[in-house]
C-alpha cells in the first residue's frame, strides 16, 4: 500500500512540474479552433468557433459548454456541472492544468 501512495505522489509531482514549466514559459502561441487529440484520438477536446466545446473520452461526452481565453489559458465552462476546466495554450498543443479525473497535465495536439 505504501508503494502505491509513493507512486501516486510521484505522478502528481510530475504533473505539477509539467504544468509549472508551461505556465512559466513564454512559448504561448496563436490559438486555433478545432479538434485536439490525446493518445491517438482516444480523448479529444473539440473547440468550436461558435464559442462552445465538447470534451470526449472513448466516444463518451464528459463535458460540454462554453469557452473563453485569457492570456494563454483556455477556460472551458461546463454549465451543467458548474465546473471550469483550465487549459494552457502552447501553440498547437493544449495542456490541461485543472480538470476532473486524471486528466491533469495531459497534452492534446491539434488535429489538422
């Protein structure tokens, strides 16, 4: 049981470091609407030009709502769940800063 706790702590520290590295960088970039995929499309975030989004995992809609951008952070507002996802914009990559489940620090690449 102790090994499991240590592994979980190490994973959380790695995720925190990834997020901090991107937040403290000046990489940023131009944001584009479209579909961003993780793990070969197993998970995706669809950012629509009409200001809406869908967060999908294995063909299951996890979250939907409206989005807005402030600096290099993309905010996804799920009005049904009263929840706000926070995502760092890094060029054609989105890095999840705050989300439910185990999605923190996941990287989603723009599918073109």
